[in-house]
C-alpha cells in the first residue's frame, strides 16, 4: 500500500502531447491531486527550443525512444527508424512543428465508424480552445472567417514563420505552375493547395505541449511531475485500475489513483503497457507468461502511418540550409531576438492535393518541402546544396500492429507497420503517384534558377516500375503512427467514445492511439485536441 504522499486523484502516464494537456486541465481544480509520470528527462536541451535545432535532435538519443520497425516485407525487408519523443512534451518537443488539423470529413468519418461525439462540429471547439493563433490576435476584425475557425487565446501558440528560405517560395510558385492553387491557411475553409505552414511557435521558439500546457501549471502545488519514471504496469484490483507501478532512480515505486489512471504513452507505448498489465490478446499474453485480466484482441491492432517518399535535387545556388553554419544560426537566433534561420522549422512549405486516384473529395497527398538535402531522416549527410520534397499518401489502407517482445517494461515493443500490404495494391499505386507529382513539381520553371542534377531518384525519367523499385528502397515514415487503441462503439474497440478502456473501470487511454483512422495531415494538433476534450469527459465523470 502506498504511503499517503503517493495517493492522487489522477495519475497520468506519459508527459507527451496529450499528457501535458491533461496535467494542465485537471490540475486547474485545486482540490484535485495529479501525478504526471514521464520516462524521459526534462525538456532542458537548447536544441528543443530553437526550432531549427530539430535537425540536431536527430542524434540526441536522450530525448528519443529510437524505435525501429520489424523488417518490412514490402520495403525490401528494411527496418525503418521511428523517432518518438522521450522527454517532457513527447514528440511535440522534437517534431517539425507543422500545425495541421485535417478536414471536417476526417472527424465525421470517425463518428460514422462509431466514435460518437468526435464529429467535426464537436471537435472544432476544442481545436479553437487549445489555439492562440497570431493571425487572430492581429487581424480578428478584418478576417472574421479566419477567427471563426481559429482560437486566439488558447495555451498553444500557432504562428507564421519568422524566416523562410527562397527555395520554399520557389516550391510554392512551382506548385502553382503545376496547377495547384495557393493556400495561405491549410486549416481554413479549404485545405487543398500549396503554401507555407503555420507552426507551433511562440516568439520564434518551439511551443511544445510542455511549453504550452505544462510550464504554466508547474507551480501548482496539486501537480507532481516525475521525470525518469518508467511505468511498469497498471495496478488492477477487482476489475479496476487503482494505481501504477513505475521505476525511478533504480527503485520500483507505486502510486495510487483514487479516481482514474490516464494512459498517454502514445501509439507504441500505450498498447505495450496495456498488454504488460494483462489487458490485450489473451493468447499473446499467455505466450509471454502474463496473467490475462481482460481478453482484448484489438489492443495493438489497427496500426496506421503515413508512408513518405522523398525526392531530392541538387541546387546550383548556395541558398539551401545544407551549409548554413551553426555560428550563423546562433548569431541570428540568440543575438537578434530569435530570428534568422534558427527560427525555421526546416519543413517551411508544403501542400495538400487531390490526385486522379482520390476516393472522395478530400486531398489524398501531402507535401513537405525542405530547402536542404534530407536523406534517411537527416542522419546521412550529402555533399553540396540541394532541396527535398516529401510526399505521403494520406489515407492508407494497410494496417499493422504492435506486439510484445517480452515482459521487460524497458524492452521495446515489436512494430509491424505492414506498409503497402493492402490487398488491392492501392497504397503502392498512390506512392507512385506521390513520386510522380514530386517530379512534376521539380520540373516547373520556378526551379529553373536552382535546378541541378537529380539525387533521389537518380534519373527524372523513371517508369512506374522503376519508381516502385525506388519506393521500396527509399520510402520512410513521416512520423504519424496512430490507431493501436482504437476508439469506437463496437465491443471490439479498445476504448469507448469516452476513451474508457473496455473491461476495466477507472482507466482511459488519451493519445493518438485512440484515433480510428488517420486524419488528412500531421497528427500533433489532433492529439492535443483529443486531450482537451478528454479533460472535459474526465471532469464530467
């Protein structure tokens, strides 16, 4: 039995994009005692807060879980690297800060699949509540339509980039020359088109969920934050979650939750911890010698991710970020008020397009343009100057799963993404379309002043068969895994529409793993929205 100091109303496992939101919102009530557990360290590293530092975070193992998938059968049996944040703020502390919500049809689709209460009309107020958009603050009177869709006083700062590279503007011009409209707001009335991303930044610095939500709440005496705390299992008594066992400073500790345990470990760690706690597919649990508390076959299933293909081109002009020195970045950023290249999110421009293969009215391809050569997530440096266009298919049909590799909580789960495995071959066809459109955009006259030799692929005239070989050899994740604790109204779903784990009282999952299907874009803003709405559901219980 824990001592009185280790008894809380709520215990939140994981201080990532969702966990920091919950910690803030639940601790607003001074009568409620909240414990937030995070396996990683504090978000002290300066590369976290300087936006362009994300390129340096690639090698910072102390803030990254550094996952690898199992060998992927459709991708030449390669093991793909999956970086996920292991630090206060989670992946919002290491991502490219693109603020994208998706479109109304994504959330209406969730509701149609049984996620009652998660339709667009229901979730929009939570997007607006979370957001403090700099354009609303500047132009609320002049842009009423913008203000109707965006928030102006939420914790999460969303702003226009302070600095953009000329190559990013060349991309936007090239996209228009290729037939795509210019779009100044991907979260506005229309998502489709090309333009600059808005980013989760405040005054030129990264605004992670830790900066937005946790930092303002840290002084509250009813909120305890334990870093370096690895959850080992959820403690169950008589069908109810009553606490958490976790390792910290070489000791196994326990904390008790009088009201609820809230699992916000993310798409990989949340199903892993459920299974380690006896909640999951009975046969798999027994195979690892784990006592079955709840036979929940769908735990770990329904894994989805955006697969991405990068097209790289040399630049004949030295305008890219490839050779911008650290000294130049630091001078402009630290001595000129967080300005210059250091304030760039690197993936400055992009777009959403509806291809000829689109199944509905939504865009089905997303672009992220990088004014630098980006190979293997930036882990492999290339010589010279160049630029990169990421392209991903937004609505994949392939499904993967998360499985246990053993009973050690410190061990990594097995990630079987199963990219390009759909029986119809639609995902592969769409990836070929992604590569073709990328090539077409790079061929536009806006790139004439910069266009050097192609890098990947090495020729610009590849056939579809050759593009398939290129995709199998080079495609990677664009960091949007979801779905492994699927929300729904059917009995097979892991959580119900109130995010309560089926078969267990006092336990909810609140993170990207509850999404039934991928939204049309980046997943960080929707994850924060989920936590905002979850806080209301929890307080109303």
